[in-house]
C-alpha cells in the first residue's frame, strides 16, 4: 500500500457539536449534551443511508437534511422542533462551515504519515469550496490534491470520482486506502473503484460490515506509520 485518500466532512473535519447545540438552545430553549453527539451521529449516518437506498439518484445536498434529521432525532429533537431548528442551522453554516472541527492529533498524524512516505490526497462531496475550508483549518498544505465534487461535477459513490484521484496520484487503486465515514458513499464507492476502503467507527459499532474500520484519522495514520517503521 502506498497512498491514502481521505474524505473531508465527518472524516478529516467534524461537525462542531457545540454550535449545533447552541442553535437548538437558541431556538427551542433546550440543552443538548455535547458528549451525546458521537452516538447520535451513528443515527444520522443510518438515516442518510436509508435515504440513499430509497433515493439512489439523490445528491449530497439532499442528504444533508436526512443526516441532521437522524442525528437530532436521536437527541430528542424531531418533527416540528427539528423544522424550527433548521433555519438556525443553515444560518450558522453560512456564517461559518458547521464542519469546522479538526480532531486533536489529526495534523500531527498526517505529518507523520507523509514523513513515512505515504502519498496523501482528498476526495470529497462538497460545494466547490472545500479547498478553502481545508486551507482555513491548516490541512490543505498537507494534501497532494483535493478533488471536490462541486468542481468536477461527479459525486461519491460514483467510482469515476475515485478514478480521478487514482489518475492524479499515479498509484494503482489496489495500493490505495480510502478513509470515510459513510458506508453507502465511501466504502461502496471506493470498493467499486478498486480502492481499499476504511470506515470511521469511533464507538466500534461497524465490526460486521465487512470492511476495515478505525476509531479515527489519527489512529489510522499511526497504525500505518507503525507498520512502515516495523518493515
């Protein structure tokens, strides 16, 4: 294995749970425990996958609602309450991208991965501006390339967007990991393009899905660096 391509939202960069909780508090006067969001995100991902199964031609923009609806429903915000919160979430996202938290240790882990000789790139379903987000968060300079679906006009799980990354890197697909957080988008898409998928599983709930899992990007990078060092 020679290369690692990463997803962005939910993988390299996570939702700012505190800002989501603040929006709920301001609209509903209800307090959400930030510590509960990690488990609730599994519900959000499940809701998104169910939506994709029922709407296979849907775009990433349409999946946004399913993701947040599932996540907030797991936190007790559903139905009319959810609809009341949506405008506040949209406004918060426009003010500053809601996916704006880089997990501790991510930057150092990427640096160690690159220093160990791995080729590192990014493939993201985004709005054409993900490079700016990554730059603002100090990650862009650590990536050899960024392929943004909003720029190229193809979204995951379409294998063609992964093929673009493989061509850009000049490294065979079978020698490349793809790390993402949504099984139906990241694992299926990467696998259909010949890459080796890795699914983020911070709470260890995806063991039966038949693919490699990892608690997070820092841990996965450390594992790859350790294997290189051992060799």
